[in-house]
C-alpha cells in the first residue's frame, strides 16, 4: 500500500457477538491509511431471515464458542469476560450507538 493512499472498509457488528468485541479490540493494529466505518447490525435479524439459530442458542456450540473466545482473548492479550446472560437483547445498545454516530469511542 502506498503511504499516501487511503482505503476504507465497512465493519458490520452486533454487540451480542463476542467475535465483534474481539475483532474491535484488534483495530489498533490496522494501518492508519485504512478508514473503518462502523455499521451496527442486528445479528438476530439475519438469523431470523435465514431461519437459523444463533450459536448461543445451541448448547454445545455456545460452550465451544465461549471456550474459543477465551482462548483467543488470552492468546492476544485482550480482556474478556462472558456476559452473565447470553443471548441477550442488544437492540437498545445498537440504537444508542447509532444515535451517537457509531464512532470508535462510542463502540
């Protein structure tokens, strides 16, 4: 990438996803020439559209996902704690992020 070239990317996320959190915590590693636009989405809406269950709704998959996320976080030095209840309804948090222009500081 040339030093004076700027690129942009959309990053779609939902607060319910531990993968969104883990990925967001690695953004400081991205080049300064990359402008990342944060785009909140409702993951449950995608799941409902495709008539799928979320990983947290399937006991074995939930366990495996949590184990993997803890392993990944520890390996990359990211503080990580699972929420007391999961799945939870992230809609109010998503709406608040949108109302506050979904900046990196807000997320």
